[in-house]
């Protein structure tokens, strides 16, 4: 049975734990078993207006309302101190029956309760707890604020964009590590490496129903799939790439004395390496290019989906070589092109700029620009940093695939040739034990000639195609890594400018990413 059914049943019949309180108040205890009416009676018992009861029908907000109702029923038993109210919220299945059963505790109607004047400190504490709990529920289950740190999605999303990400679009996830410091991701504030969470309680993956499913072109926020292992001193780099480079270095240096694993051992000996649960991995934002069951291929920069040319996003950009005979481009030109300093590079007499189709036409007309030449990695030229990191697949950023995107329940034939494509899925994302012996593949101790996928996978790419670390570099994005959809940009700041120079991009405020 779907866990959601158990969650709904537990919520609907939670007032059963007030059975003794109902009896103490003079309400027939069996009424705690009547769905919704039990909450209505509880709401009347604590003397609150009808809107409190109605808010119980709003998903996730209803959890917060139950916390408040637990505090209010504790007040009806003259429990005004923070400690007793915390017991009512944290241990309701024990504390609420105790209030009703204890001969020492007496129920007092809200209208007859004395007015308790709180100290200024208590007022602040109550307000702070209220704000923190409400914000945590909203942040975890409804929407969260994010900042764009890199240019991988330019010009759709810019460095310095502040946006809201809807958790409800695809359904909010239950946190894997619920015990964590509030409002931070994986590292404690004012520390370099200290974890912001503990793993005493680890919850399995579960996603509540959302408004819809991931669609083609959606700007999606997700947990970085390769972020399960992190080199703390080099957190901006992919751990697996660091290990691959170390292995290559040892292979060249050691010659015949090299053995597989030397590079990995060196990395672990040199740096602090840690593992991170899914919900504490870095958040990335990219555009969903391929859905489960699709086949993707890139030919000379053009993306093909299931054999058909995929229309480009409106602000897609690639790198171009701009020949200015070494004279460069003025800052005014760069500003007019919305090109930040960090996006610009030089190669001999060429400037290297990421440009949209429109910008290519504009820059071609600038005096002094002799040639605008697209950067293109030729077909068959293997890039070792490109998934699946195997020379049997001579792929690069501009020529890639074809590659099938796994769909839950679908089955693929497994061979030693295609194993590099799906090995990480089988071993890491779906937690199987995979061993290759000779020419045979074994999964969980049994010989396997095929594999059935246990969840859906997606293919994500940035709109700034030559300046985006995306699925071309790490592979598939599992469904349990999907966080939400970018829905609204409320602020946009240019990090290269001061307030007086136009730091706020006024024309980029209050927009919906397309």
C-alpha cells in the first residue's frame, strides 16, 4: 500500500489520542473515531474559530495547525510553560492521554482560563518558534528560495538571479535526514567543513503527490547525482573526476608498476573525503531535455530526441571564437551583449564568448570583428570527461549518443559493452551488488543478461551549452534527486556592478523562467 494512505489515515485518526480528554470534557469518546468531525470537536474544545478547522484541509499547513492545537489543549490543562507545551508537540501520543487520565490534571474551558501575561522574553521565544516552524514547513514542502551561482543556464537564468522553486510542482520529498540545523544545506554556518545534519534518523525516499510531472524544457532543480562523495577541500569539483585524473597521473608516472585504485587511495590520503545523503547534495538547476523512455543524441550541437530534431530553447547559447585581430572588445560592447567578465576567454587572437543566435548576428556587425566562428568538437573525438568516461564511446559535448534514458519498469539487455552506461544506476542509485567475472555480469550473486529499472531517470542540460556541467558530464538524474521547478525570479543582481552602476537588473525582475 502507498505510504501516503498510511499518512492520511494517521492524520485523520490522530484525535484518537484525545480519547481520554474527550471523556474528561464530557464528549463521547467514540466521536474521536469520526473523521473530520473529531477535529471539529477538538477545535471547539480549545475555543478557536472555524478558520482553524478549515486550515486543517490545506496540505502541509495542516501539520502546523495540529501543532498549534496540541499547544492549545495543553493550555486548557493550565500548562503555560514552554516545557509542557513542547511535550504536547513532541510526544503527543503519550502526553495528551496523560492529561486526560491523570487525576491531578483538570480541563478548564478557554473562556474560564485566567489571562496569563507573558514576559517580553517569552513573547519573543514564542514568536521565534512560530516563525521557524512555519518557515521550515514552507521551505521543506511548498517552495524554497535559491540563488543562481553559475552561468550554466544563461541567458535564461543569470548569475545573481534570486528565484523561488516550487516543491509542489512535482511533489515535495520527505527529507532523508530530518535532523538538521534549520535553513542551511549541508555545512554549519561559520564553519569550514562541519556537517549541518546528523544521520541518527534516515528516512527512505518518498514523494508526496504534486501538481504534475517533469516535462520537456522544464527548468528543474535537483540534487547533484555525483555529489554522493565530496572532497571537502575541492567541493566545486566532481569527486569522480578528481579520482579519474589521479588514476591517469599514476598510470603515466608508475608505468608497469601501476595498479588500479592507486589514484583513489592518493585522493583519500591527501584530502578529507565525505559521503552525503541525497537531500544534502548540492542543488543544481538545468533544463530537462529528455524524459524516461526517450533516446537522446547530439549531432554537431543539435539535440535529437527519439530521432527527431529538438527545437532549441529561445535563449540557447554556444561558445564562439571572435576574431578581432587581437584588439579585443570594449567593456561597453560586453555590457550590451549581457556578457559577464567570467564568461570571456582568449585564444590567440580570438575572444571566446557564449552567444545566442541573435547576439551572433549583432556582434558580427561590430566594426573590427573579422570573423565569428562557432566552437565545435568534431564527431568521433573522445572527451574523457564526458559520460560514460569510456573510450568505447567516443563522445563529446557536441556529438553524443544515441543514449536511452531509463524508464521505471523497462528492461535493457546487459552486455559488457553497454554496462558502462548503466553501471552507476545498478550499483549506486538502485543499490545492487554488481560484479563482472570474465565475460559474465552478476547482480546480487546471480548471472544477469538484462536489467529492469526500479525508478525513472532524466537528462538535464544547461542553456549555456559550452559552459554547463550537466548530464553530459555525469549521466542520468534519478527521480529521487528531483527537488522542484523554478517558477519565479523576484530579484536579479549583477555581481560585476555597484548599485550606482546598475547592479539591480530592473528589466529582469519578477519574471517566469521559460
